[in-house]
């Protein structure tokens, strides 16, 4: 899908084009039950280098700057917002674990896509976690790791994080919801000994995760706006395409403008301010819902038919809002 009205650098355009070419071969992920499609898509991201594009080169990652990661996530999001969010969490975990003693080969396994990981905030309202001398017990209301057996990274206060391997988690059956297909949204029961990680830039990790969520929201909005523009230009009524109607053109222009603004704001942030990143995330989620809703309306009754794609994008924006709220 062509991104209209988005200014990108040459390197950012290269990443966008690479991701969009890969998307053409991606089997649609329609439900959480389609584990094969999710793993095939993850494997494709690994092979392309997108899964680890911004991870340290010492882990086998691409070492790309934050802006290139955000462009990649936006590109993935229009096809699978759930996998884009799983990728963002993997990047956050790799950032924390890259040089952490006691993490073993887990960082490399995360970078290779072999081990999925969820990142949660102990201070979140979703947290029911108790940590006593390194033993973690309790539950976390929501994890969206796009895998059945994720490791867990808990961000704590005082520059501390805790790492739990997959054996310490017992996930509920994935929650049934209409958006975010493939995320396997679950409640996690936790009981196990964690590796304590010190000197973590917790605020920075949270800031970059919020920007990742903002970029994913922007990517969904860009795809929704693009679908609406394509449909309106090809749909003929009363002898002329829908774009001949001033009200339709105005709506399409507003959709393109909001979507483009969203990505520009996200990619232009260096992740140094948690407050600014939170504001960008909140604004982009709101814009994504507005754009996806307008795009669905641009299709008329056809917008509710799954093959047109707009209804899925609207559902994804709502579910994404729930996923990022726990951080």
C-alpha cells in the first residue's frame, strides 16, 4: 500500500518498500487458532531481517536506528498489528537483556525469533505480581506475545527488571475478541524464580515501546486510508467515481492527513521523553480509530465485508489500545 503525504528519508523508504514487498506473500492471519500462519509470518520477518532490525548486532540483529524500526513496525502493522506489537516487545527485551548477566542464550533466541517474549510493567493496573527474594508469583491480566509459550520481562522501579523463562508462566486460553488476530491475548499465571537485572533504563524502554505502539497505530491508519482511497477511486456510482463527490474527497483527504501526521510524529521522536512518547501514543491511537472508522464508512455497506479489510483494521486499532495500556 502506497503511503501518501508521508515524508521519509531514503533509508526509511528502503525499509518501507522491503516490508511492503514481503507483505504481498503473507498469508492472512484471521484468528488466534491459526498458529501456523502466525509462525510462518514471524519466520518471514526473521528471514527478511525485520524481526531484529533494531536489535544489537551482537545478538545477530540489524543494529538499525529507532526511526527505521518504527517505519518497519508501521509497515507490518497494516497486515498484522499483533505481530508488529510482538516484534516491538522483542526489541524492548533485547535492549534490556543484551548485556545482562544470567540471561544466558535467551537474548539471541529472542533475536532469532525462536523465543517469543512479553514485556509488562509491574506498576500497571493489570499487575497482580509479588516478588520476594527473586521469586515471582501472582498474575498479569494481559499479555499479547503472539505465541503460546513466551518468556516474560517485568519492568520494575529503581532501574530494575526481572526475567522469567517460559516455564514460569501458565497462560489462560486466549481471550476471544474480534481484533488483533494472532496475538493470543491471555491472562498469565506466574510462579517461578526470576533473574534480576540491574541498571536498566526503564523509562527509556517504556518510552520506545510507546513509540512503537504509536508507529503501529499510524501504520494501521495509513493502510485504512489507502484502502478507502483505492475503493473510492474505483467505485462508480451515477456514472462517475465516488471521488467526484466533494464530501468524499474531503473525507479521504482528512484520512490521509491524519495518518501521515501520525507516522511523522512517531518517527520524528528520539524516544528520550517518556511523557512525550505517551502523548504521541495517545494521539496516534485516537487518530487511528478516527481514520479506520472513516475508511469503513467510505466503503459504505461493503466496509463490513471482511474481504475489503477496513473492518479488520478498525478492530485492530481498538485491540491495540488495550494491549499498550498495560505498559
